[in-house]
């Protein structure tokens, strides 16, 4: 495919975006036509940098020869130093007023440059770049198998053909190399094909891959700061982000401090250190040194908080834990919510001694305040009171993934259960106070936080705020790693004294990385805009109609769509909240039939597929 652009990389395309953005999804090999006139050095370099920021690879730069400004003479070493071929060609003759004469002279000009050494060199160079790119794509699986140690992968089971080679990514799609096409020279099919990023790259890409505003923010901050160390220092991106998160983000109304780290796991490690120290400071005198070291957490079965050892210790033993794992705590069986055959159900664990219950609607389930005095609420509290007293003194924090346990299998926990658990461990009626009591409460919002479930944080849905909460993944729109642990004033004060040893002596080399913070500020601003867009407003309205306008529960998927899916014969259960849609497929023949079953199920969804809304 050959696309010739005109007017410069930022001149608008018919869609209104600049040409550089418009053609980006194609990511074609690019020849940059530079400007040889006065100011041409600057405009050529600016165009080149604009293309680089968007991921284009420039295979050659061409410009007209000019003996007066000698732009080519300056730019050739500039581009050569960057491994880019540059050549100049003679300029065309001036335009003549007579059309026939103009045509004749122009044709002569073309005839004179065709076959010229410089032009041939460009063509050869483009062929070379193309062949090199294909060779690179073809060789990558083998080279990866020889050098990379992948996460979560049993290398003994992977062959070259199993390796996905990602040439680039944009919006919701990877551009992947088609192994069969690159091995078949007679094929006319593209060597690259789009592949939908079904897991949004481990739930990070809430704004889509390579969002131009985010890549620009990253460049802006790296140009201004690079990386700067953080203790007792401040830069604007980190300060703005902390203020935003605390005053007008998930920390609004309860948080007073933001502690930055690198990813969800480290954010959780920080949260655990904060909570356990705060608990020890308050109750430590009653505990021996050994007992303090053994303090654990209260959590839910199926929870996940990351793969670093401390984060793993806050979860039960499982296939992903390791020899050093030392599960410290107690994990309760959670009741879950789902829609099956058009009926909203609350599945109760055996330990509660009750059967599955039908609920009026999803809006009713998430009206936690309205359910506080129901028989189920009494049963939950009775269950807590049966288990928790025997654990007293051994547990130092309640750690929850509020609303949804993602990695544990997209389990939508009954919000009433989590709300009452928080109230019980705090041993006080309302969760709105900012001084922690009983045990500090940690909300791991790495998955659910920042609009994934339709609200910035789960506090308003549960009707209770945490003492500590953690955000990562969506925080930077998935562009760069960054995590933040928010805390209340009373947790912060547990570390406050005139002794250095009492401080939170924890940090990472890249704590509060300026690039991450700047990208996060941009991502939050974009998310805010999306949350006001027509798609979101109308989706909220369609759920409000069902549940009364008081409900904060809503989904980007239409309520009728959810009911329709839940009635499909091969769907066991479905559930939705915000942007999350979970479909549990019925598999009556054991694991082997799962793939077949999944295909059939998805096939039957084809008719209603078109009503799936876009997030952004
Ligand atoms: C709830 C939750 N907490 C923590 C983590 C760990 O985050 P990371 O992979 O960024 O370390 C994850 C990752 O999926 C998660 O879902």
C-alpha cells in the first residue's frame, strides 16, 4: 500500500485528526519528505520527531537539493547519526504559465531523475529496510525462545509457532506477524494482521494502546526531568497527581497522603507495611516481638494482590505461590453475585449454612444501605462473629479487593458482605470516620479502581471508605508502570515522630517517576472526559431506569443484553459492572470441551454483538 501525504505530518486529515494520527493504525514504513527551503532544517526535524513520538519508523528522508541554504548538507549527518538514509534530488523546474509547455518540462524533469544514482539508492534502501523488517519478524520467535524467560509460561510447552510476535499496537489491537504468510513468498496476504487485545494487556489499556496524548505526556516529562530521585524532593507531575488523587479522585473525603511505587504488587507491599505498623503501634505493647512478626491479615478466599513475596503472603497458598510463601492470615468464603437465566442470584458459601438467594435486581444488590437490616445482613454478621473472635490478636489488617476479585476468576462479591465485614472489623457503625479503629482496612483497587467498575473508587458503592487503598494499571492508562498507595491521616501519623527509625523506611529507585506521574495526570484527565461522554451518560440512564436514579450501579452493557446472555443455553452465569462483563460458560463434559463450548457460546452471541458499546 502506498499512501502519499501532503501538507506536513500535522496537517488535518478529513477526519479532523492530524495525518500523523490518522495513518498511525496502519504503521506503514515511512519516507519523510523534508523541506529544503529557509526554516527547512527545523521543520524537517520537527516532523521527524512528531512521527517518532507516534511510533513510525522512518526508512528514508528525501529533500530537494539547494545550494543556497544547503539544508541537505546539515541534515545528512543528523539523520545518519540516527541510522536513517537521506538523499537530495534536483528540484523540479519552475511552473510555466502554458499548460502544455509545463507538462513537457515536468516530464523532462522526471525523465532526467529516473535512474539517477540517488534515486536508485533510495529504492534499494527501502527494499533493504523491508527485507530487514521481515527477517526480524521471522527470527523473533526463535531468538525469544533462546533468551527470554516469560512470566507464567512453562517453556517446556512452547514451540516457535506458539510465540506471538507483536510488531506494534494501537487502540484495542496488536499488529501481529502472520507466521504462515511470511513463510509463503507467493501469498498476497499481509504479513501483519490486527489481533484484538482481549485482556487489554493484563487490564492496563483502559485508553487503548499508544494513545497520542499519553505518549506526548511521557515525552514532555522525560524531556523536562528524565528521572529524579524523590525523598524530600518534589516535582510538579507528582505533586499534581497526589493532590488530584486525594482531593478529587479515589481518596476524596478520606485520604490525606499519597505514596508512590512501581506496580500493583509494590503498591500492596507498601499498604501492608503501613497497616501492620499502624496496628503494631496501637496494640504492640500487648504483643511480644515474635507475635508482632507473625501478624497476618483477614481476607477473602480467591483474592490476589500480586506476585512479590509480601503481596503473596496476604493470600492463601496456590499454584502461583512459591517455597518462600508463608500465608499469614485467615481467608473467609465470599458470597458472589451473578445473573443466571434472567434471574439475579446471590450464591452463598457452604460455611454460611444457607442456600443461593434470588435478588430483586442488580440495583437492589448494590443498594447496600437499603440491605443493611435484611436477614442476609444478620446472617453475614453472625458468620463474622463466629469466626473472628478466635483470630483476635493474630490479624493486623483487613485486605479486600472490593466488589470484584479479578485474578481469582472475576468473582463479583456481594457488596453487602464486604461492607459488613469492614464495619465488623472496625467495630463501629459507620465507615465515614477518618481515624482507623479495630484493624486498618486496605482496599486493593488495582483492578477495580479508576472507573473500571463505573466509579472512581468502590467506596461510594460499598458505602464505606478504606484506611489505605492502592491503584496501578489504569492509573497511567497502561502506558508506563506506576502505583500509588493512598492513606488516611491517622495511618500516616502512626509513622510520625522525631526518630528516623519510626519513618516508613521503604522506597524504590523509580518512586514517583516524573514520566509516570505526568502520564497519570493526562490519563486521569482523559478518563474524566470519557466519563462525561454520551455513551456513558446514556448507559447510566438505562440502568437508572431499572433501579431508580439513586443506584450508583451501572454498566456499559445494556441491561437487556445482560439478560439475553444469561438466558443462552450454554451460559452458566453472567455479570457486569462498569466496563467489566463476565460470562461463565457452561461446560458439562469437563475441561476438554471448554474451547468448543466457548466457541459455540460466542457464536450464538453474534446477533447481539453489535449492541456492545465502546468504552472510549
Ligand atoms: C487486585 C490486584 N492487585 C494487585 C495486582 C498486582 O499488580 P501488578 O501486576 O501491577 O504487580 C493485580 C494484578 O493483576 C491485581 O489484579
